[in-house]
């Protein structure tokens, strides 16, 4: 796979106005970062509030999950369209419009009187959110001088890293202390600030536009194919995967539509999704490594709080406090790593990140039921080092050969695969967690029977010292076995993750970023 020939930076069709400096650049960075943070936060903030929302609106918890699925499906469809939309209306106009519409949709979600209305507004919120993350990245990169683009990428990465981690924490705190609409209302002041800041500071900095034809067939295939895939991933576990006709239909629909989309877009003169970007070696391999890395990382993001709340009996607040330390070192180190990108061997930094992830995963695989709070948070703190060294170098490698004219499309496509890989990581990890728990439960109860002296001694203790009888002793014994089974399943997930990270630490060396590579400079 050879590098695709890209136009030189000077031949880019993007506008090149005078760059912002000093306080104005800092303020723009904050405005863009808050816009990104708001959008990424909304991918996870509603998760912990589903039971509360469902109860408030008089529906079941399974119906309440559509609050999450509707947003995820719409966002997954919209993200890969970013490049086409940006070339048609301009990057600045598209971003500012997306922020304004997202803010209004958030207000409407909070005001929704019933579940049907809430799901409709969440669909709207997801659709308009698509361009926000990739365009905040490209606008930030354009706004910084070339020798500071690594720093810009580091600042951008901080928001993408921290938001999905803190989403459930913030959502749980708001739900416990206020009412559920406030998980949407908090977006309003943030959105207004981001909208106003970007509207004023980016005036006159619009990129050139083209009168691109509307590829209706490509859009329809993308919407149906990606929508079916995202719905399958979101609902597969609840419907027992391919034992459900509903999931099978979604899978077949997704495979057919995405296969036809691939052929259609590769033969189209003006594709809605520019798949020729994958001819670039660094972009293709960067997307692959980043996707598998994010998929495995996100599995731990999902399983860790599940383990704490269901096995260790932590409250949502305690689980949030145990999860939070992962962002501390990431926040500190990400800008430092970004600032020094040109001096570093990108592959070595990314490989080091995967090694850190592997060490932490193997560390977590030794967790036990008698873990103290301090023992639980220490690996999370160390994991922050890996996060800072993963996102910034891998994004730089992925975009290092992309010229400014193709940057929005490349950022949109790479972010689409990041979001999709997170959904796959969630689906695979939660399903595997339950399957391994069932396996370990079956193995553990093999040694529990009426002929076992240890079993009878334990049951005698429950009956005579705790006064449990009439099946209560058996019920408690089964509960303890289930708890141990899920503990062992948790260890299995982290053990598997560790080996995947070891493989990725080696795989990253197949990329070939140029020495001192800076993202999106044109080559």
C-alpha cells in the first residue's frame, strides 16, 4: 500500500487568513474544546440516567435504552459525511451551525414530555453532532502555526479522552442531585459560549467551498448500513445476538448496504465518503491501529465501573471516584506530548502507550474481591500515562500525510472508525463478560454438593450463626458463587486486553511517518 500523491500545502483550496495569536487563540481553543467536550460527553452521560428517565416517562428500561441508541445511530451516520458537508458549505459555517443546532436540540431533549419525543430529539441531536468533533480538530490545527500543531492536537485530544470517562460520573451526579433533564440543560450555556466564541473569532476564516452534487444513493446506503450496524451493536446483547431474528435482519442489512456502498463510492466521481484516503499508507494503518486500540481501551472503560457496581457493590458515586483518576495524568501529559511531537519518534511513543496499557491490563487481571479503594485506583492513575501517549501520536501518524484540502474528510472518517470501534468494544466486552461469568459459575458449582465437607460446614455456619434457613442459605451461597464468577470474568477481560495491547505495540511499527511529522501540513 503506497502513499497516495497529495497536493502540496500551497495548492490547498483552504483559505489561509492571518492566524489568531495570544489571548484570541487561547479563547478559540477553549471554545472549540468545550464544543468537543459537550458532544463527546453526550455519548455517555445519559447511560446512567436511563432507569430514571424511563421511570419518569412511564416506559420500561429496555424502551429507555433508545435514548442512548437513537443518539449513537444518528451520530454514526453523520460523522463520515463531515468531509463532504465541509467542502459544500465551509468548515467554519458547518461547525458553528452544528454547535447552535446541538445546543437547541439539547434544550428540546430536556423539555421532552414523553419518550417518543425525547428519542426524536436525541436523533436530531446525534445528526447535528456528527461534524463537531472532526471539525473542531481541523479548525484548531489550521488556527495554530505549523510548528505548534502538535500542541494543538494535544489540547484537542484532552477533551476527547476525558469526556467519555467523566460522562457517566457527571450524569450520575446530576441524576442523583437534580432531575434528569439537567443532563441536557447543562449543554446550553456551554453551547452558547462555544457558538459565540467561534462565530466571532473565526469570522473571515472560512474555507473555500465547492458546488458538489448530492450523492443520494451513497447517502441512503450509508444511513441504512451504518444505522443497522450501530443498532445491532447497541441491542445485540439484550436480544441474545444472532438467536434473535431482529439482530440477524440488522446484520444482513448492514452487510449488504455497506458492501454496495463500498463499490458505489469507489466508482463515483464525487463520492459522499472519500474512501480513496485509504490509499495513503499512514492513514489506513493509523486508522486500523487506533481503532483496535480504542476498542480494547473502551472495553476497560465499560467493564471497570460495571465490575465496581455489580461485583464490588460500589455506589455510582464511588465508582465515579474510582474511575476519575485515569484522566489526571492524561490531562497533564497530553499537551506536553503534543508540544514535543516533532522531536519524538511517534511510533515509539505510541508503542510505549500500548505497553503501559498492557501492564495496567495485566495488573487489573489480578484484582480480587478484597481490593481496597486505593488498590483499585492506582492502576487507573498509571493508565493516564498511556492515554496521553496514545491519542496524540496515533492521530498525528494517521493525518501526517494528509494535505489541508482533505483534512476535514480524513478527520471525519478517522473519527467515525473511532466511534464505531468504541461501540464494538462495548458490545464485545459486555457479552464476553457475561459469557465468562456463566462459564466460571458452572465450574465453581462443580465442587459444591451435598457430599462436600466444606460445603456442609459453610451451610452449617450460615444456619447456626446467621440463622439462615428455608433456602436462604442456598440463596446466599449461590450469590457468593455468582460474585466470584463475575470477578474471574473481569480478570479474563483484562487478561485478554493485555495481550491485544502487546500485539498493537508491535503493529504500530508498520506505519512510516516522516521524521518530525506534523499533522495536516501537506506532503
